[in-house]
């Protein structure tokens, strides 16, 4: 696994500020989220990046070397986005983009304004549909592009897609839940507790695959299409769930905390991609748009 852009941003902010509280404020996240992000980055790299002392935080020699690379990576990314932005006005006219409910709920609000800003000559129309409908509309030319979860895309010589981001799925539970406090958690451990199941965007099909591969089934006590209901029940201690980082929020609507942690068994990521009809060569025509959307999708 490679560091995400967000982790690099958190690392650079902390390197410059020297205090977790200031870096968290700069990145608009909580102190606990900042600490967790940096701990995961250090675990991923297998090296301590900071000395932690009473006077604050300072970079280790490894951290100083990594800071140079992190700044270079983000500078290259900014340059790439600028180059795409400079060429985007060449694209003009109507574009029809379909999306599934997960993309619609969690990504489109931030995407629409930025797409319009960087592609001012495009007349973009959006529509939400289920995966099967999106595939049919792409093949018949009713859509130019579709943003969707890619796990269940039907194999077809006429349908092409690129994965834009892979969001890890983690265990969600109330912060004092035994599984959050345990040293290691497997699917067998999760199966011993009440499970809150989100029935959204074909999530159940993916869940069936990785649970059945272990010969297990979750002990489902609630199944529903509302992510807010799932959050509320998990935060209230009514059960646990396994969901992706993109849809994670640390608080329920009632103001109760939700904690998360990895599952040691193999759990597939939630992959979000862009699809098009290959025989119409839409992907090539709108490559600049696709590449720009890729820079906007969070690597959670």
C-alpha cells in the first residue's frame, strides 16, 4: 500500500507546524485523525518520521528525507493539475455523466463546482441510476461517462473503465466496543457480534463474496439503505459494520462517536471508477476530463 495524498499533506503540515493541534487545524481535521494518519504513514514506511517530546514534534533524519520527497510529489501533482486546467477549455459542448448512489451522495457535491470551473465550455448533465442502468445507457450512447463502483461491472468488450481510487473497508463500532479494544480482529470475531448491514449500491453482493470465502456469515440484526441509520446504530452500540473510509464519519447525527479499525482478514477495497463505451471511444475523447476527476477523488 502506498501513502495517500492526504497523508502526505498531513505529514507536511505537521513537519511545518511542529504541533499536532496546529497541523490538525490547518488541515481541517481532528487531532485524533491527524495522529492516526501519521501513525499509519509511519507504519507503512516502516520508519519513525518524528521525534515526540514535551517541547513538541521534530523530524527524524528519515522524516527530513521523506519531507523532501513528499513536497516534490505534491508539487508535481499541482503542476499536472495546472497543465490539465490549461488544456481543459478545448473541451466544449454537452457531456452526459451518470453516477451511482454512493458517488452521488459522497463525491458529487465537491466535484460539480470544480468540473465547471476547470471546463467552463462544457455543458455537463448528471443523472443518478443503478449500475445495470448505467451500463445500458453507456452502450446505447445515452451517457458519455459514468462514475460508479467497479466491483460488479459486467464483463463486456464494449465497456471500458478506469479505477480512480480504492477506499479501504474497515470495521466500524462504538469506541468502547470489545472489537475496537481487541489486539487483532478477524471476520470470525466480527461474526460473533450483531451486524448492521448497509444495503446500498450493491454492497451486499460484495459482502457475500468476502464473507463466504471464509465460510462465514455476519449476524445481521438490521439491514437498511440509510447510511445515517447505520451510523446511528453503530454509534449507539447496537452492532458493528464493515464499510469504506470514503463514507466514514466520526460522529452520528446524535453526536455519538464512531471508531474504526482494520480487519486482519482480507477485505476488498471499495473501488470507484469511471466507465465509458469502448466502441464509441468516449474514453479517449474525454481523457482530460477523466484525468481531472481522478485528481479530485479522495484517496481514503
